[in-house]
C-alpha cells in the first residue's frame, strides 16, 4: 500500500490522482457496467463506522489504562452498527469480490481486469470496493470509464467517480488519509 501526492506523467493518472491523496493497494474490487447511482448513503455510513472504529482503536491503549468504559462502549456500539448492517447485506449477497491491485483516490480508481469487454470508453459503471480487509462489506460507487488500455494480462481501466454526494467525497478523503497515516506509521516502526 502506498500513498502518493506527486505529479504524474500519465494523463489518465493525472485526471484521477494529481490533485488528491491516493493509495496503491490490493483490495477486493469489482467493476460492472451499470448506470445505477450506487449505495451512497450506505457508503457514507460504512466509512463513518470504519473511521469511528479506527479512531477508537487508536485511543484504546490510553482508555484501557484509565478504565474509560464509555470509550469502550462507543467502540462496541460502532462495531455493532457495522455488524448489523453487514448481516443484512450478507443475507442478500453470496459472492465475494476478487482481490486486485488498484490505485484509489476520492476522484476515482485505476484497476486491472482480465476482461472488460462491456466497459468501453465513456461507459457508465458501478465500482464495488471493499474498503477494509477485515470487513467483508463493500462500497458501491457510480463511475465512468475515462481511459482504458490493453495490458499483458487484460485491460487497465481508469474510472472517475460521478455524481458523488459531498459527504461521501469527504468520507472517502478521510478514509484514504487514515490508510496513508497507517502506512506511514508502519514504515516508521520498521
């Protein structure tokens, strides 16, 4: 996983990644042709729940030493909310998403697929993306194919998110910042 804010020479990369923090990582992701608006409200809820758990996990060491039960109760409450939402979605969904290397920003995603015949330039798509390895739930984000190139093992697609609500864009930015901050902390520990 790598966070990046540097300029890029590739015009397709520049379109999605030049002006925002992005991460290169391997996550479960699927791209399907669709003009659906995605599940934006649920995406915001999922990202806020993840943020709350991450924030509470960061403060957990100090809270446990001082016996701060409200903090632990808040963490359990956030986890319970996520679990309840997940149980409902898992009941409706039986298939998992394949893991793929991707580059992700709040503006869009670049992903390599084995087959993307239905995803032509300017096609509408739905990006299903699992934002955390430990939580088998996913975001559904509406996107448009802004570039596509054939590569050795398939097709590389650049998908710009379209018509995202402002609170979802903010939640995506914050989630990517948390991922970047975690990566920097892990590098410092090495």
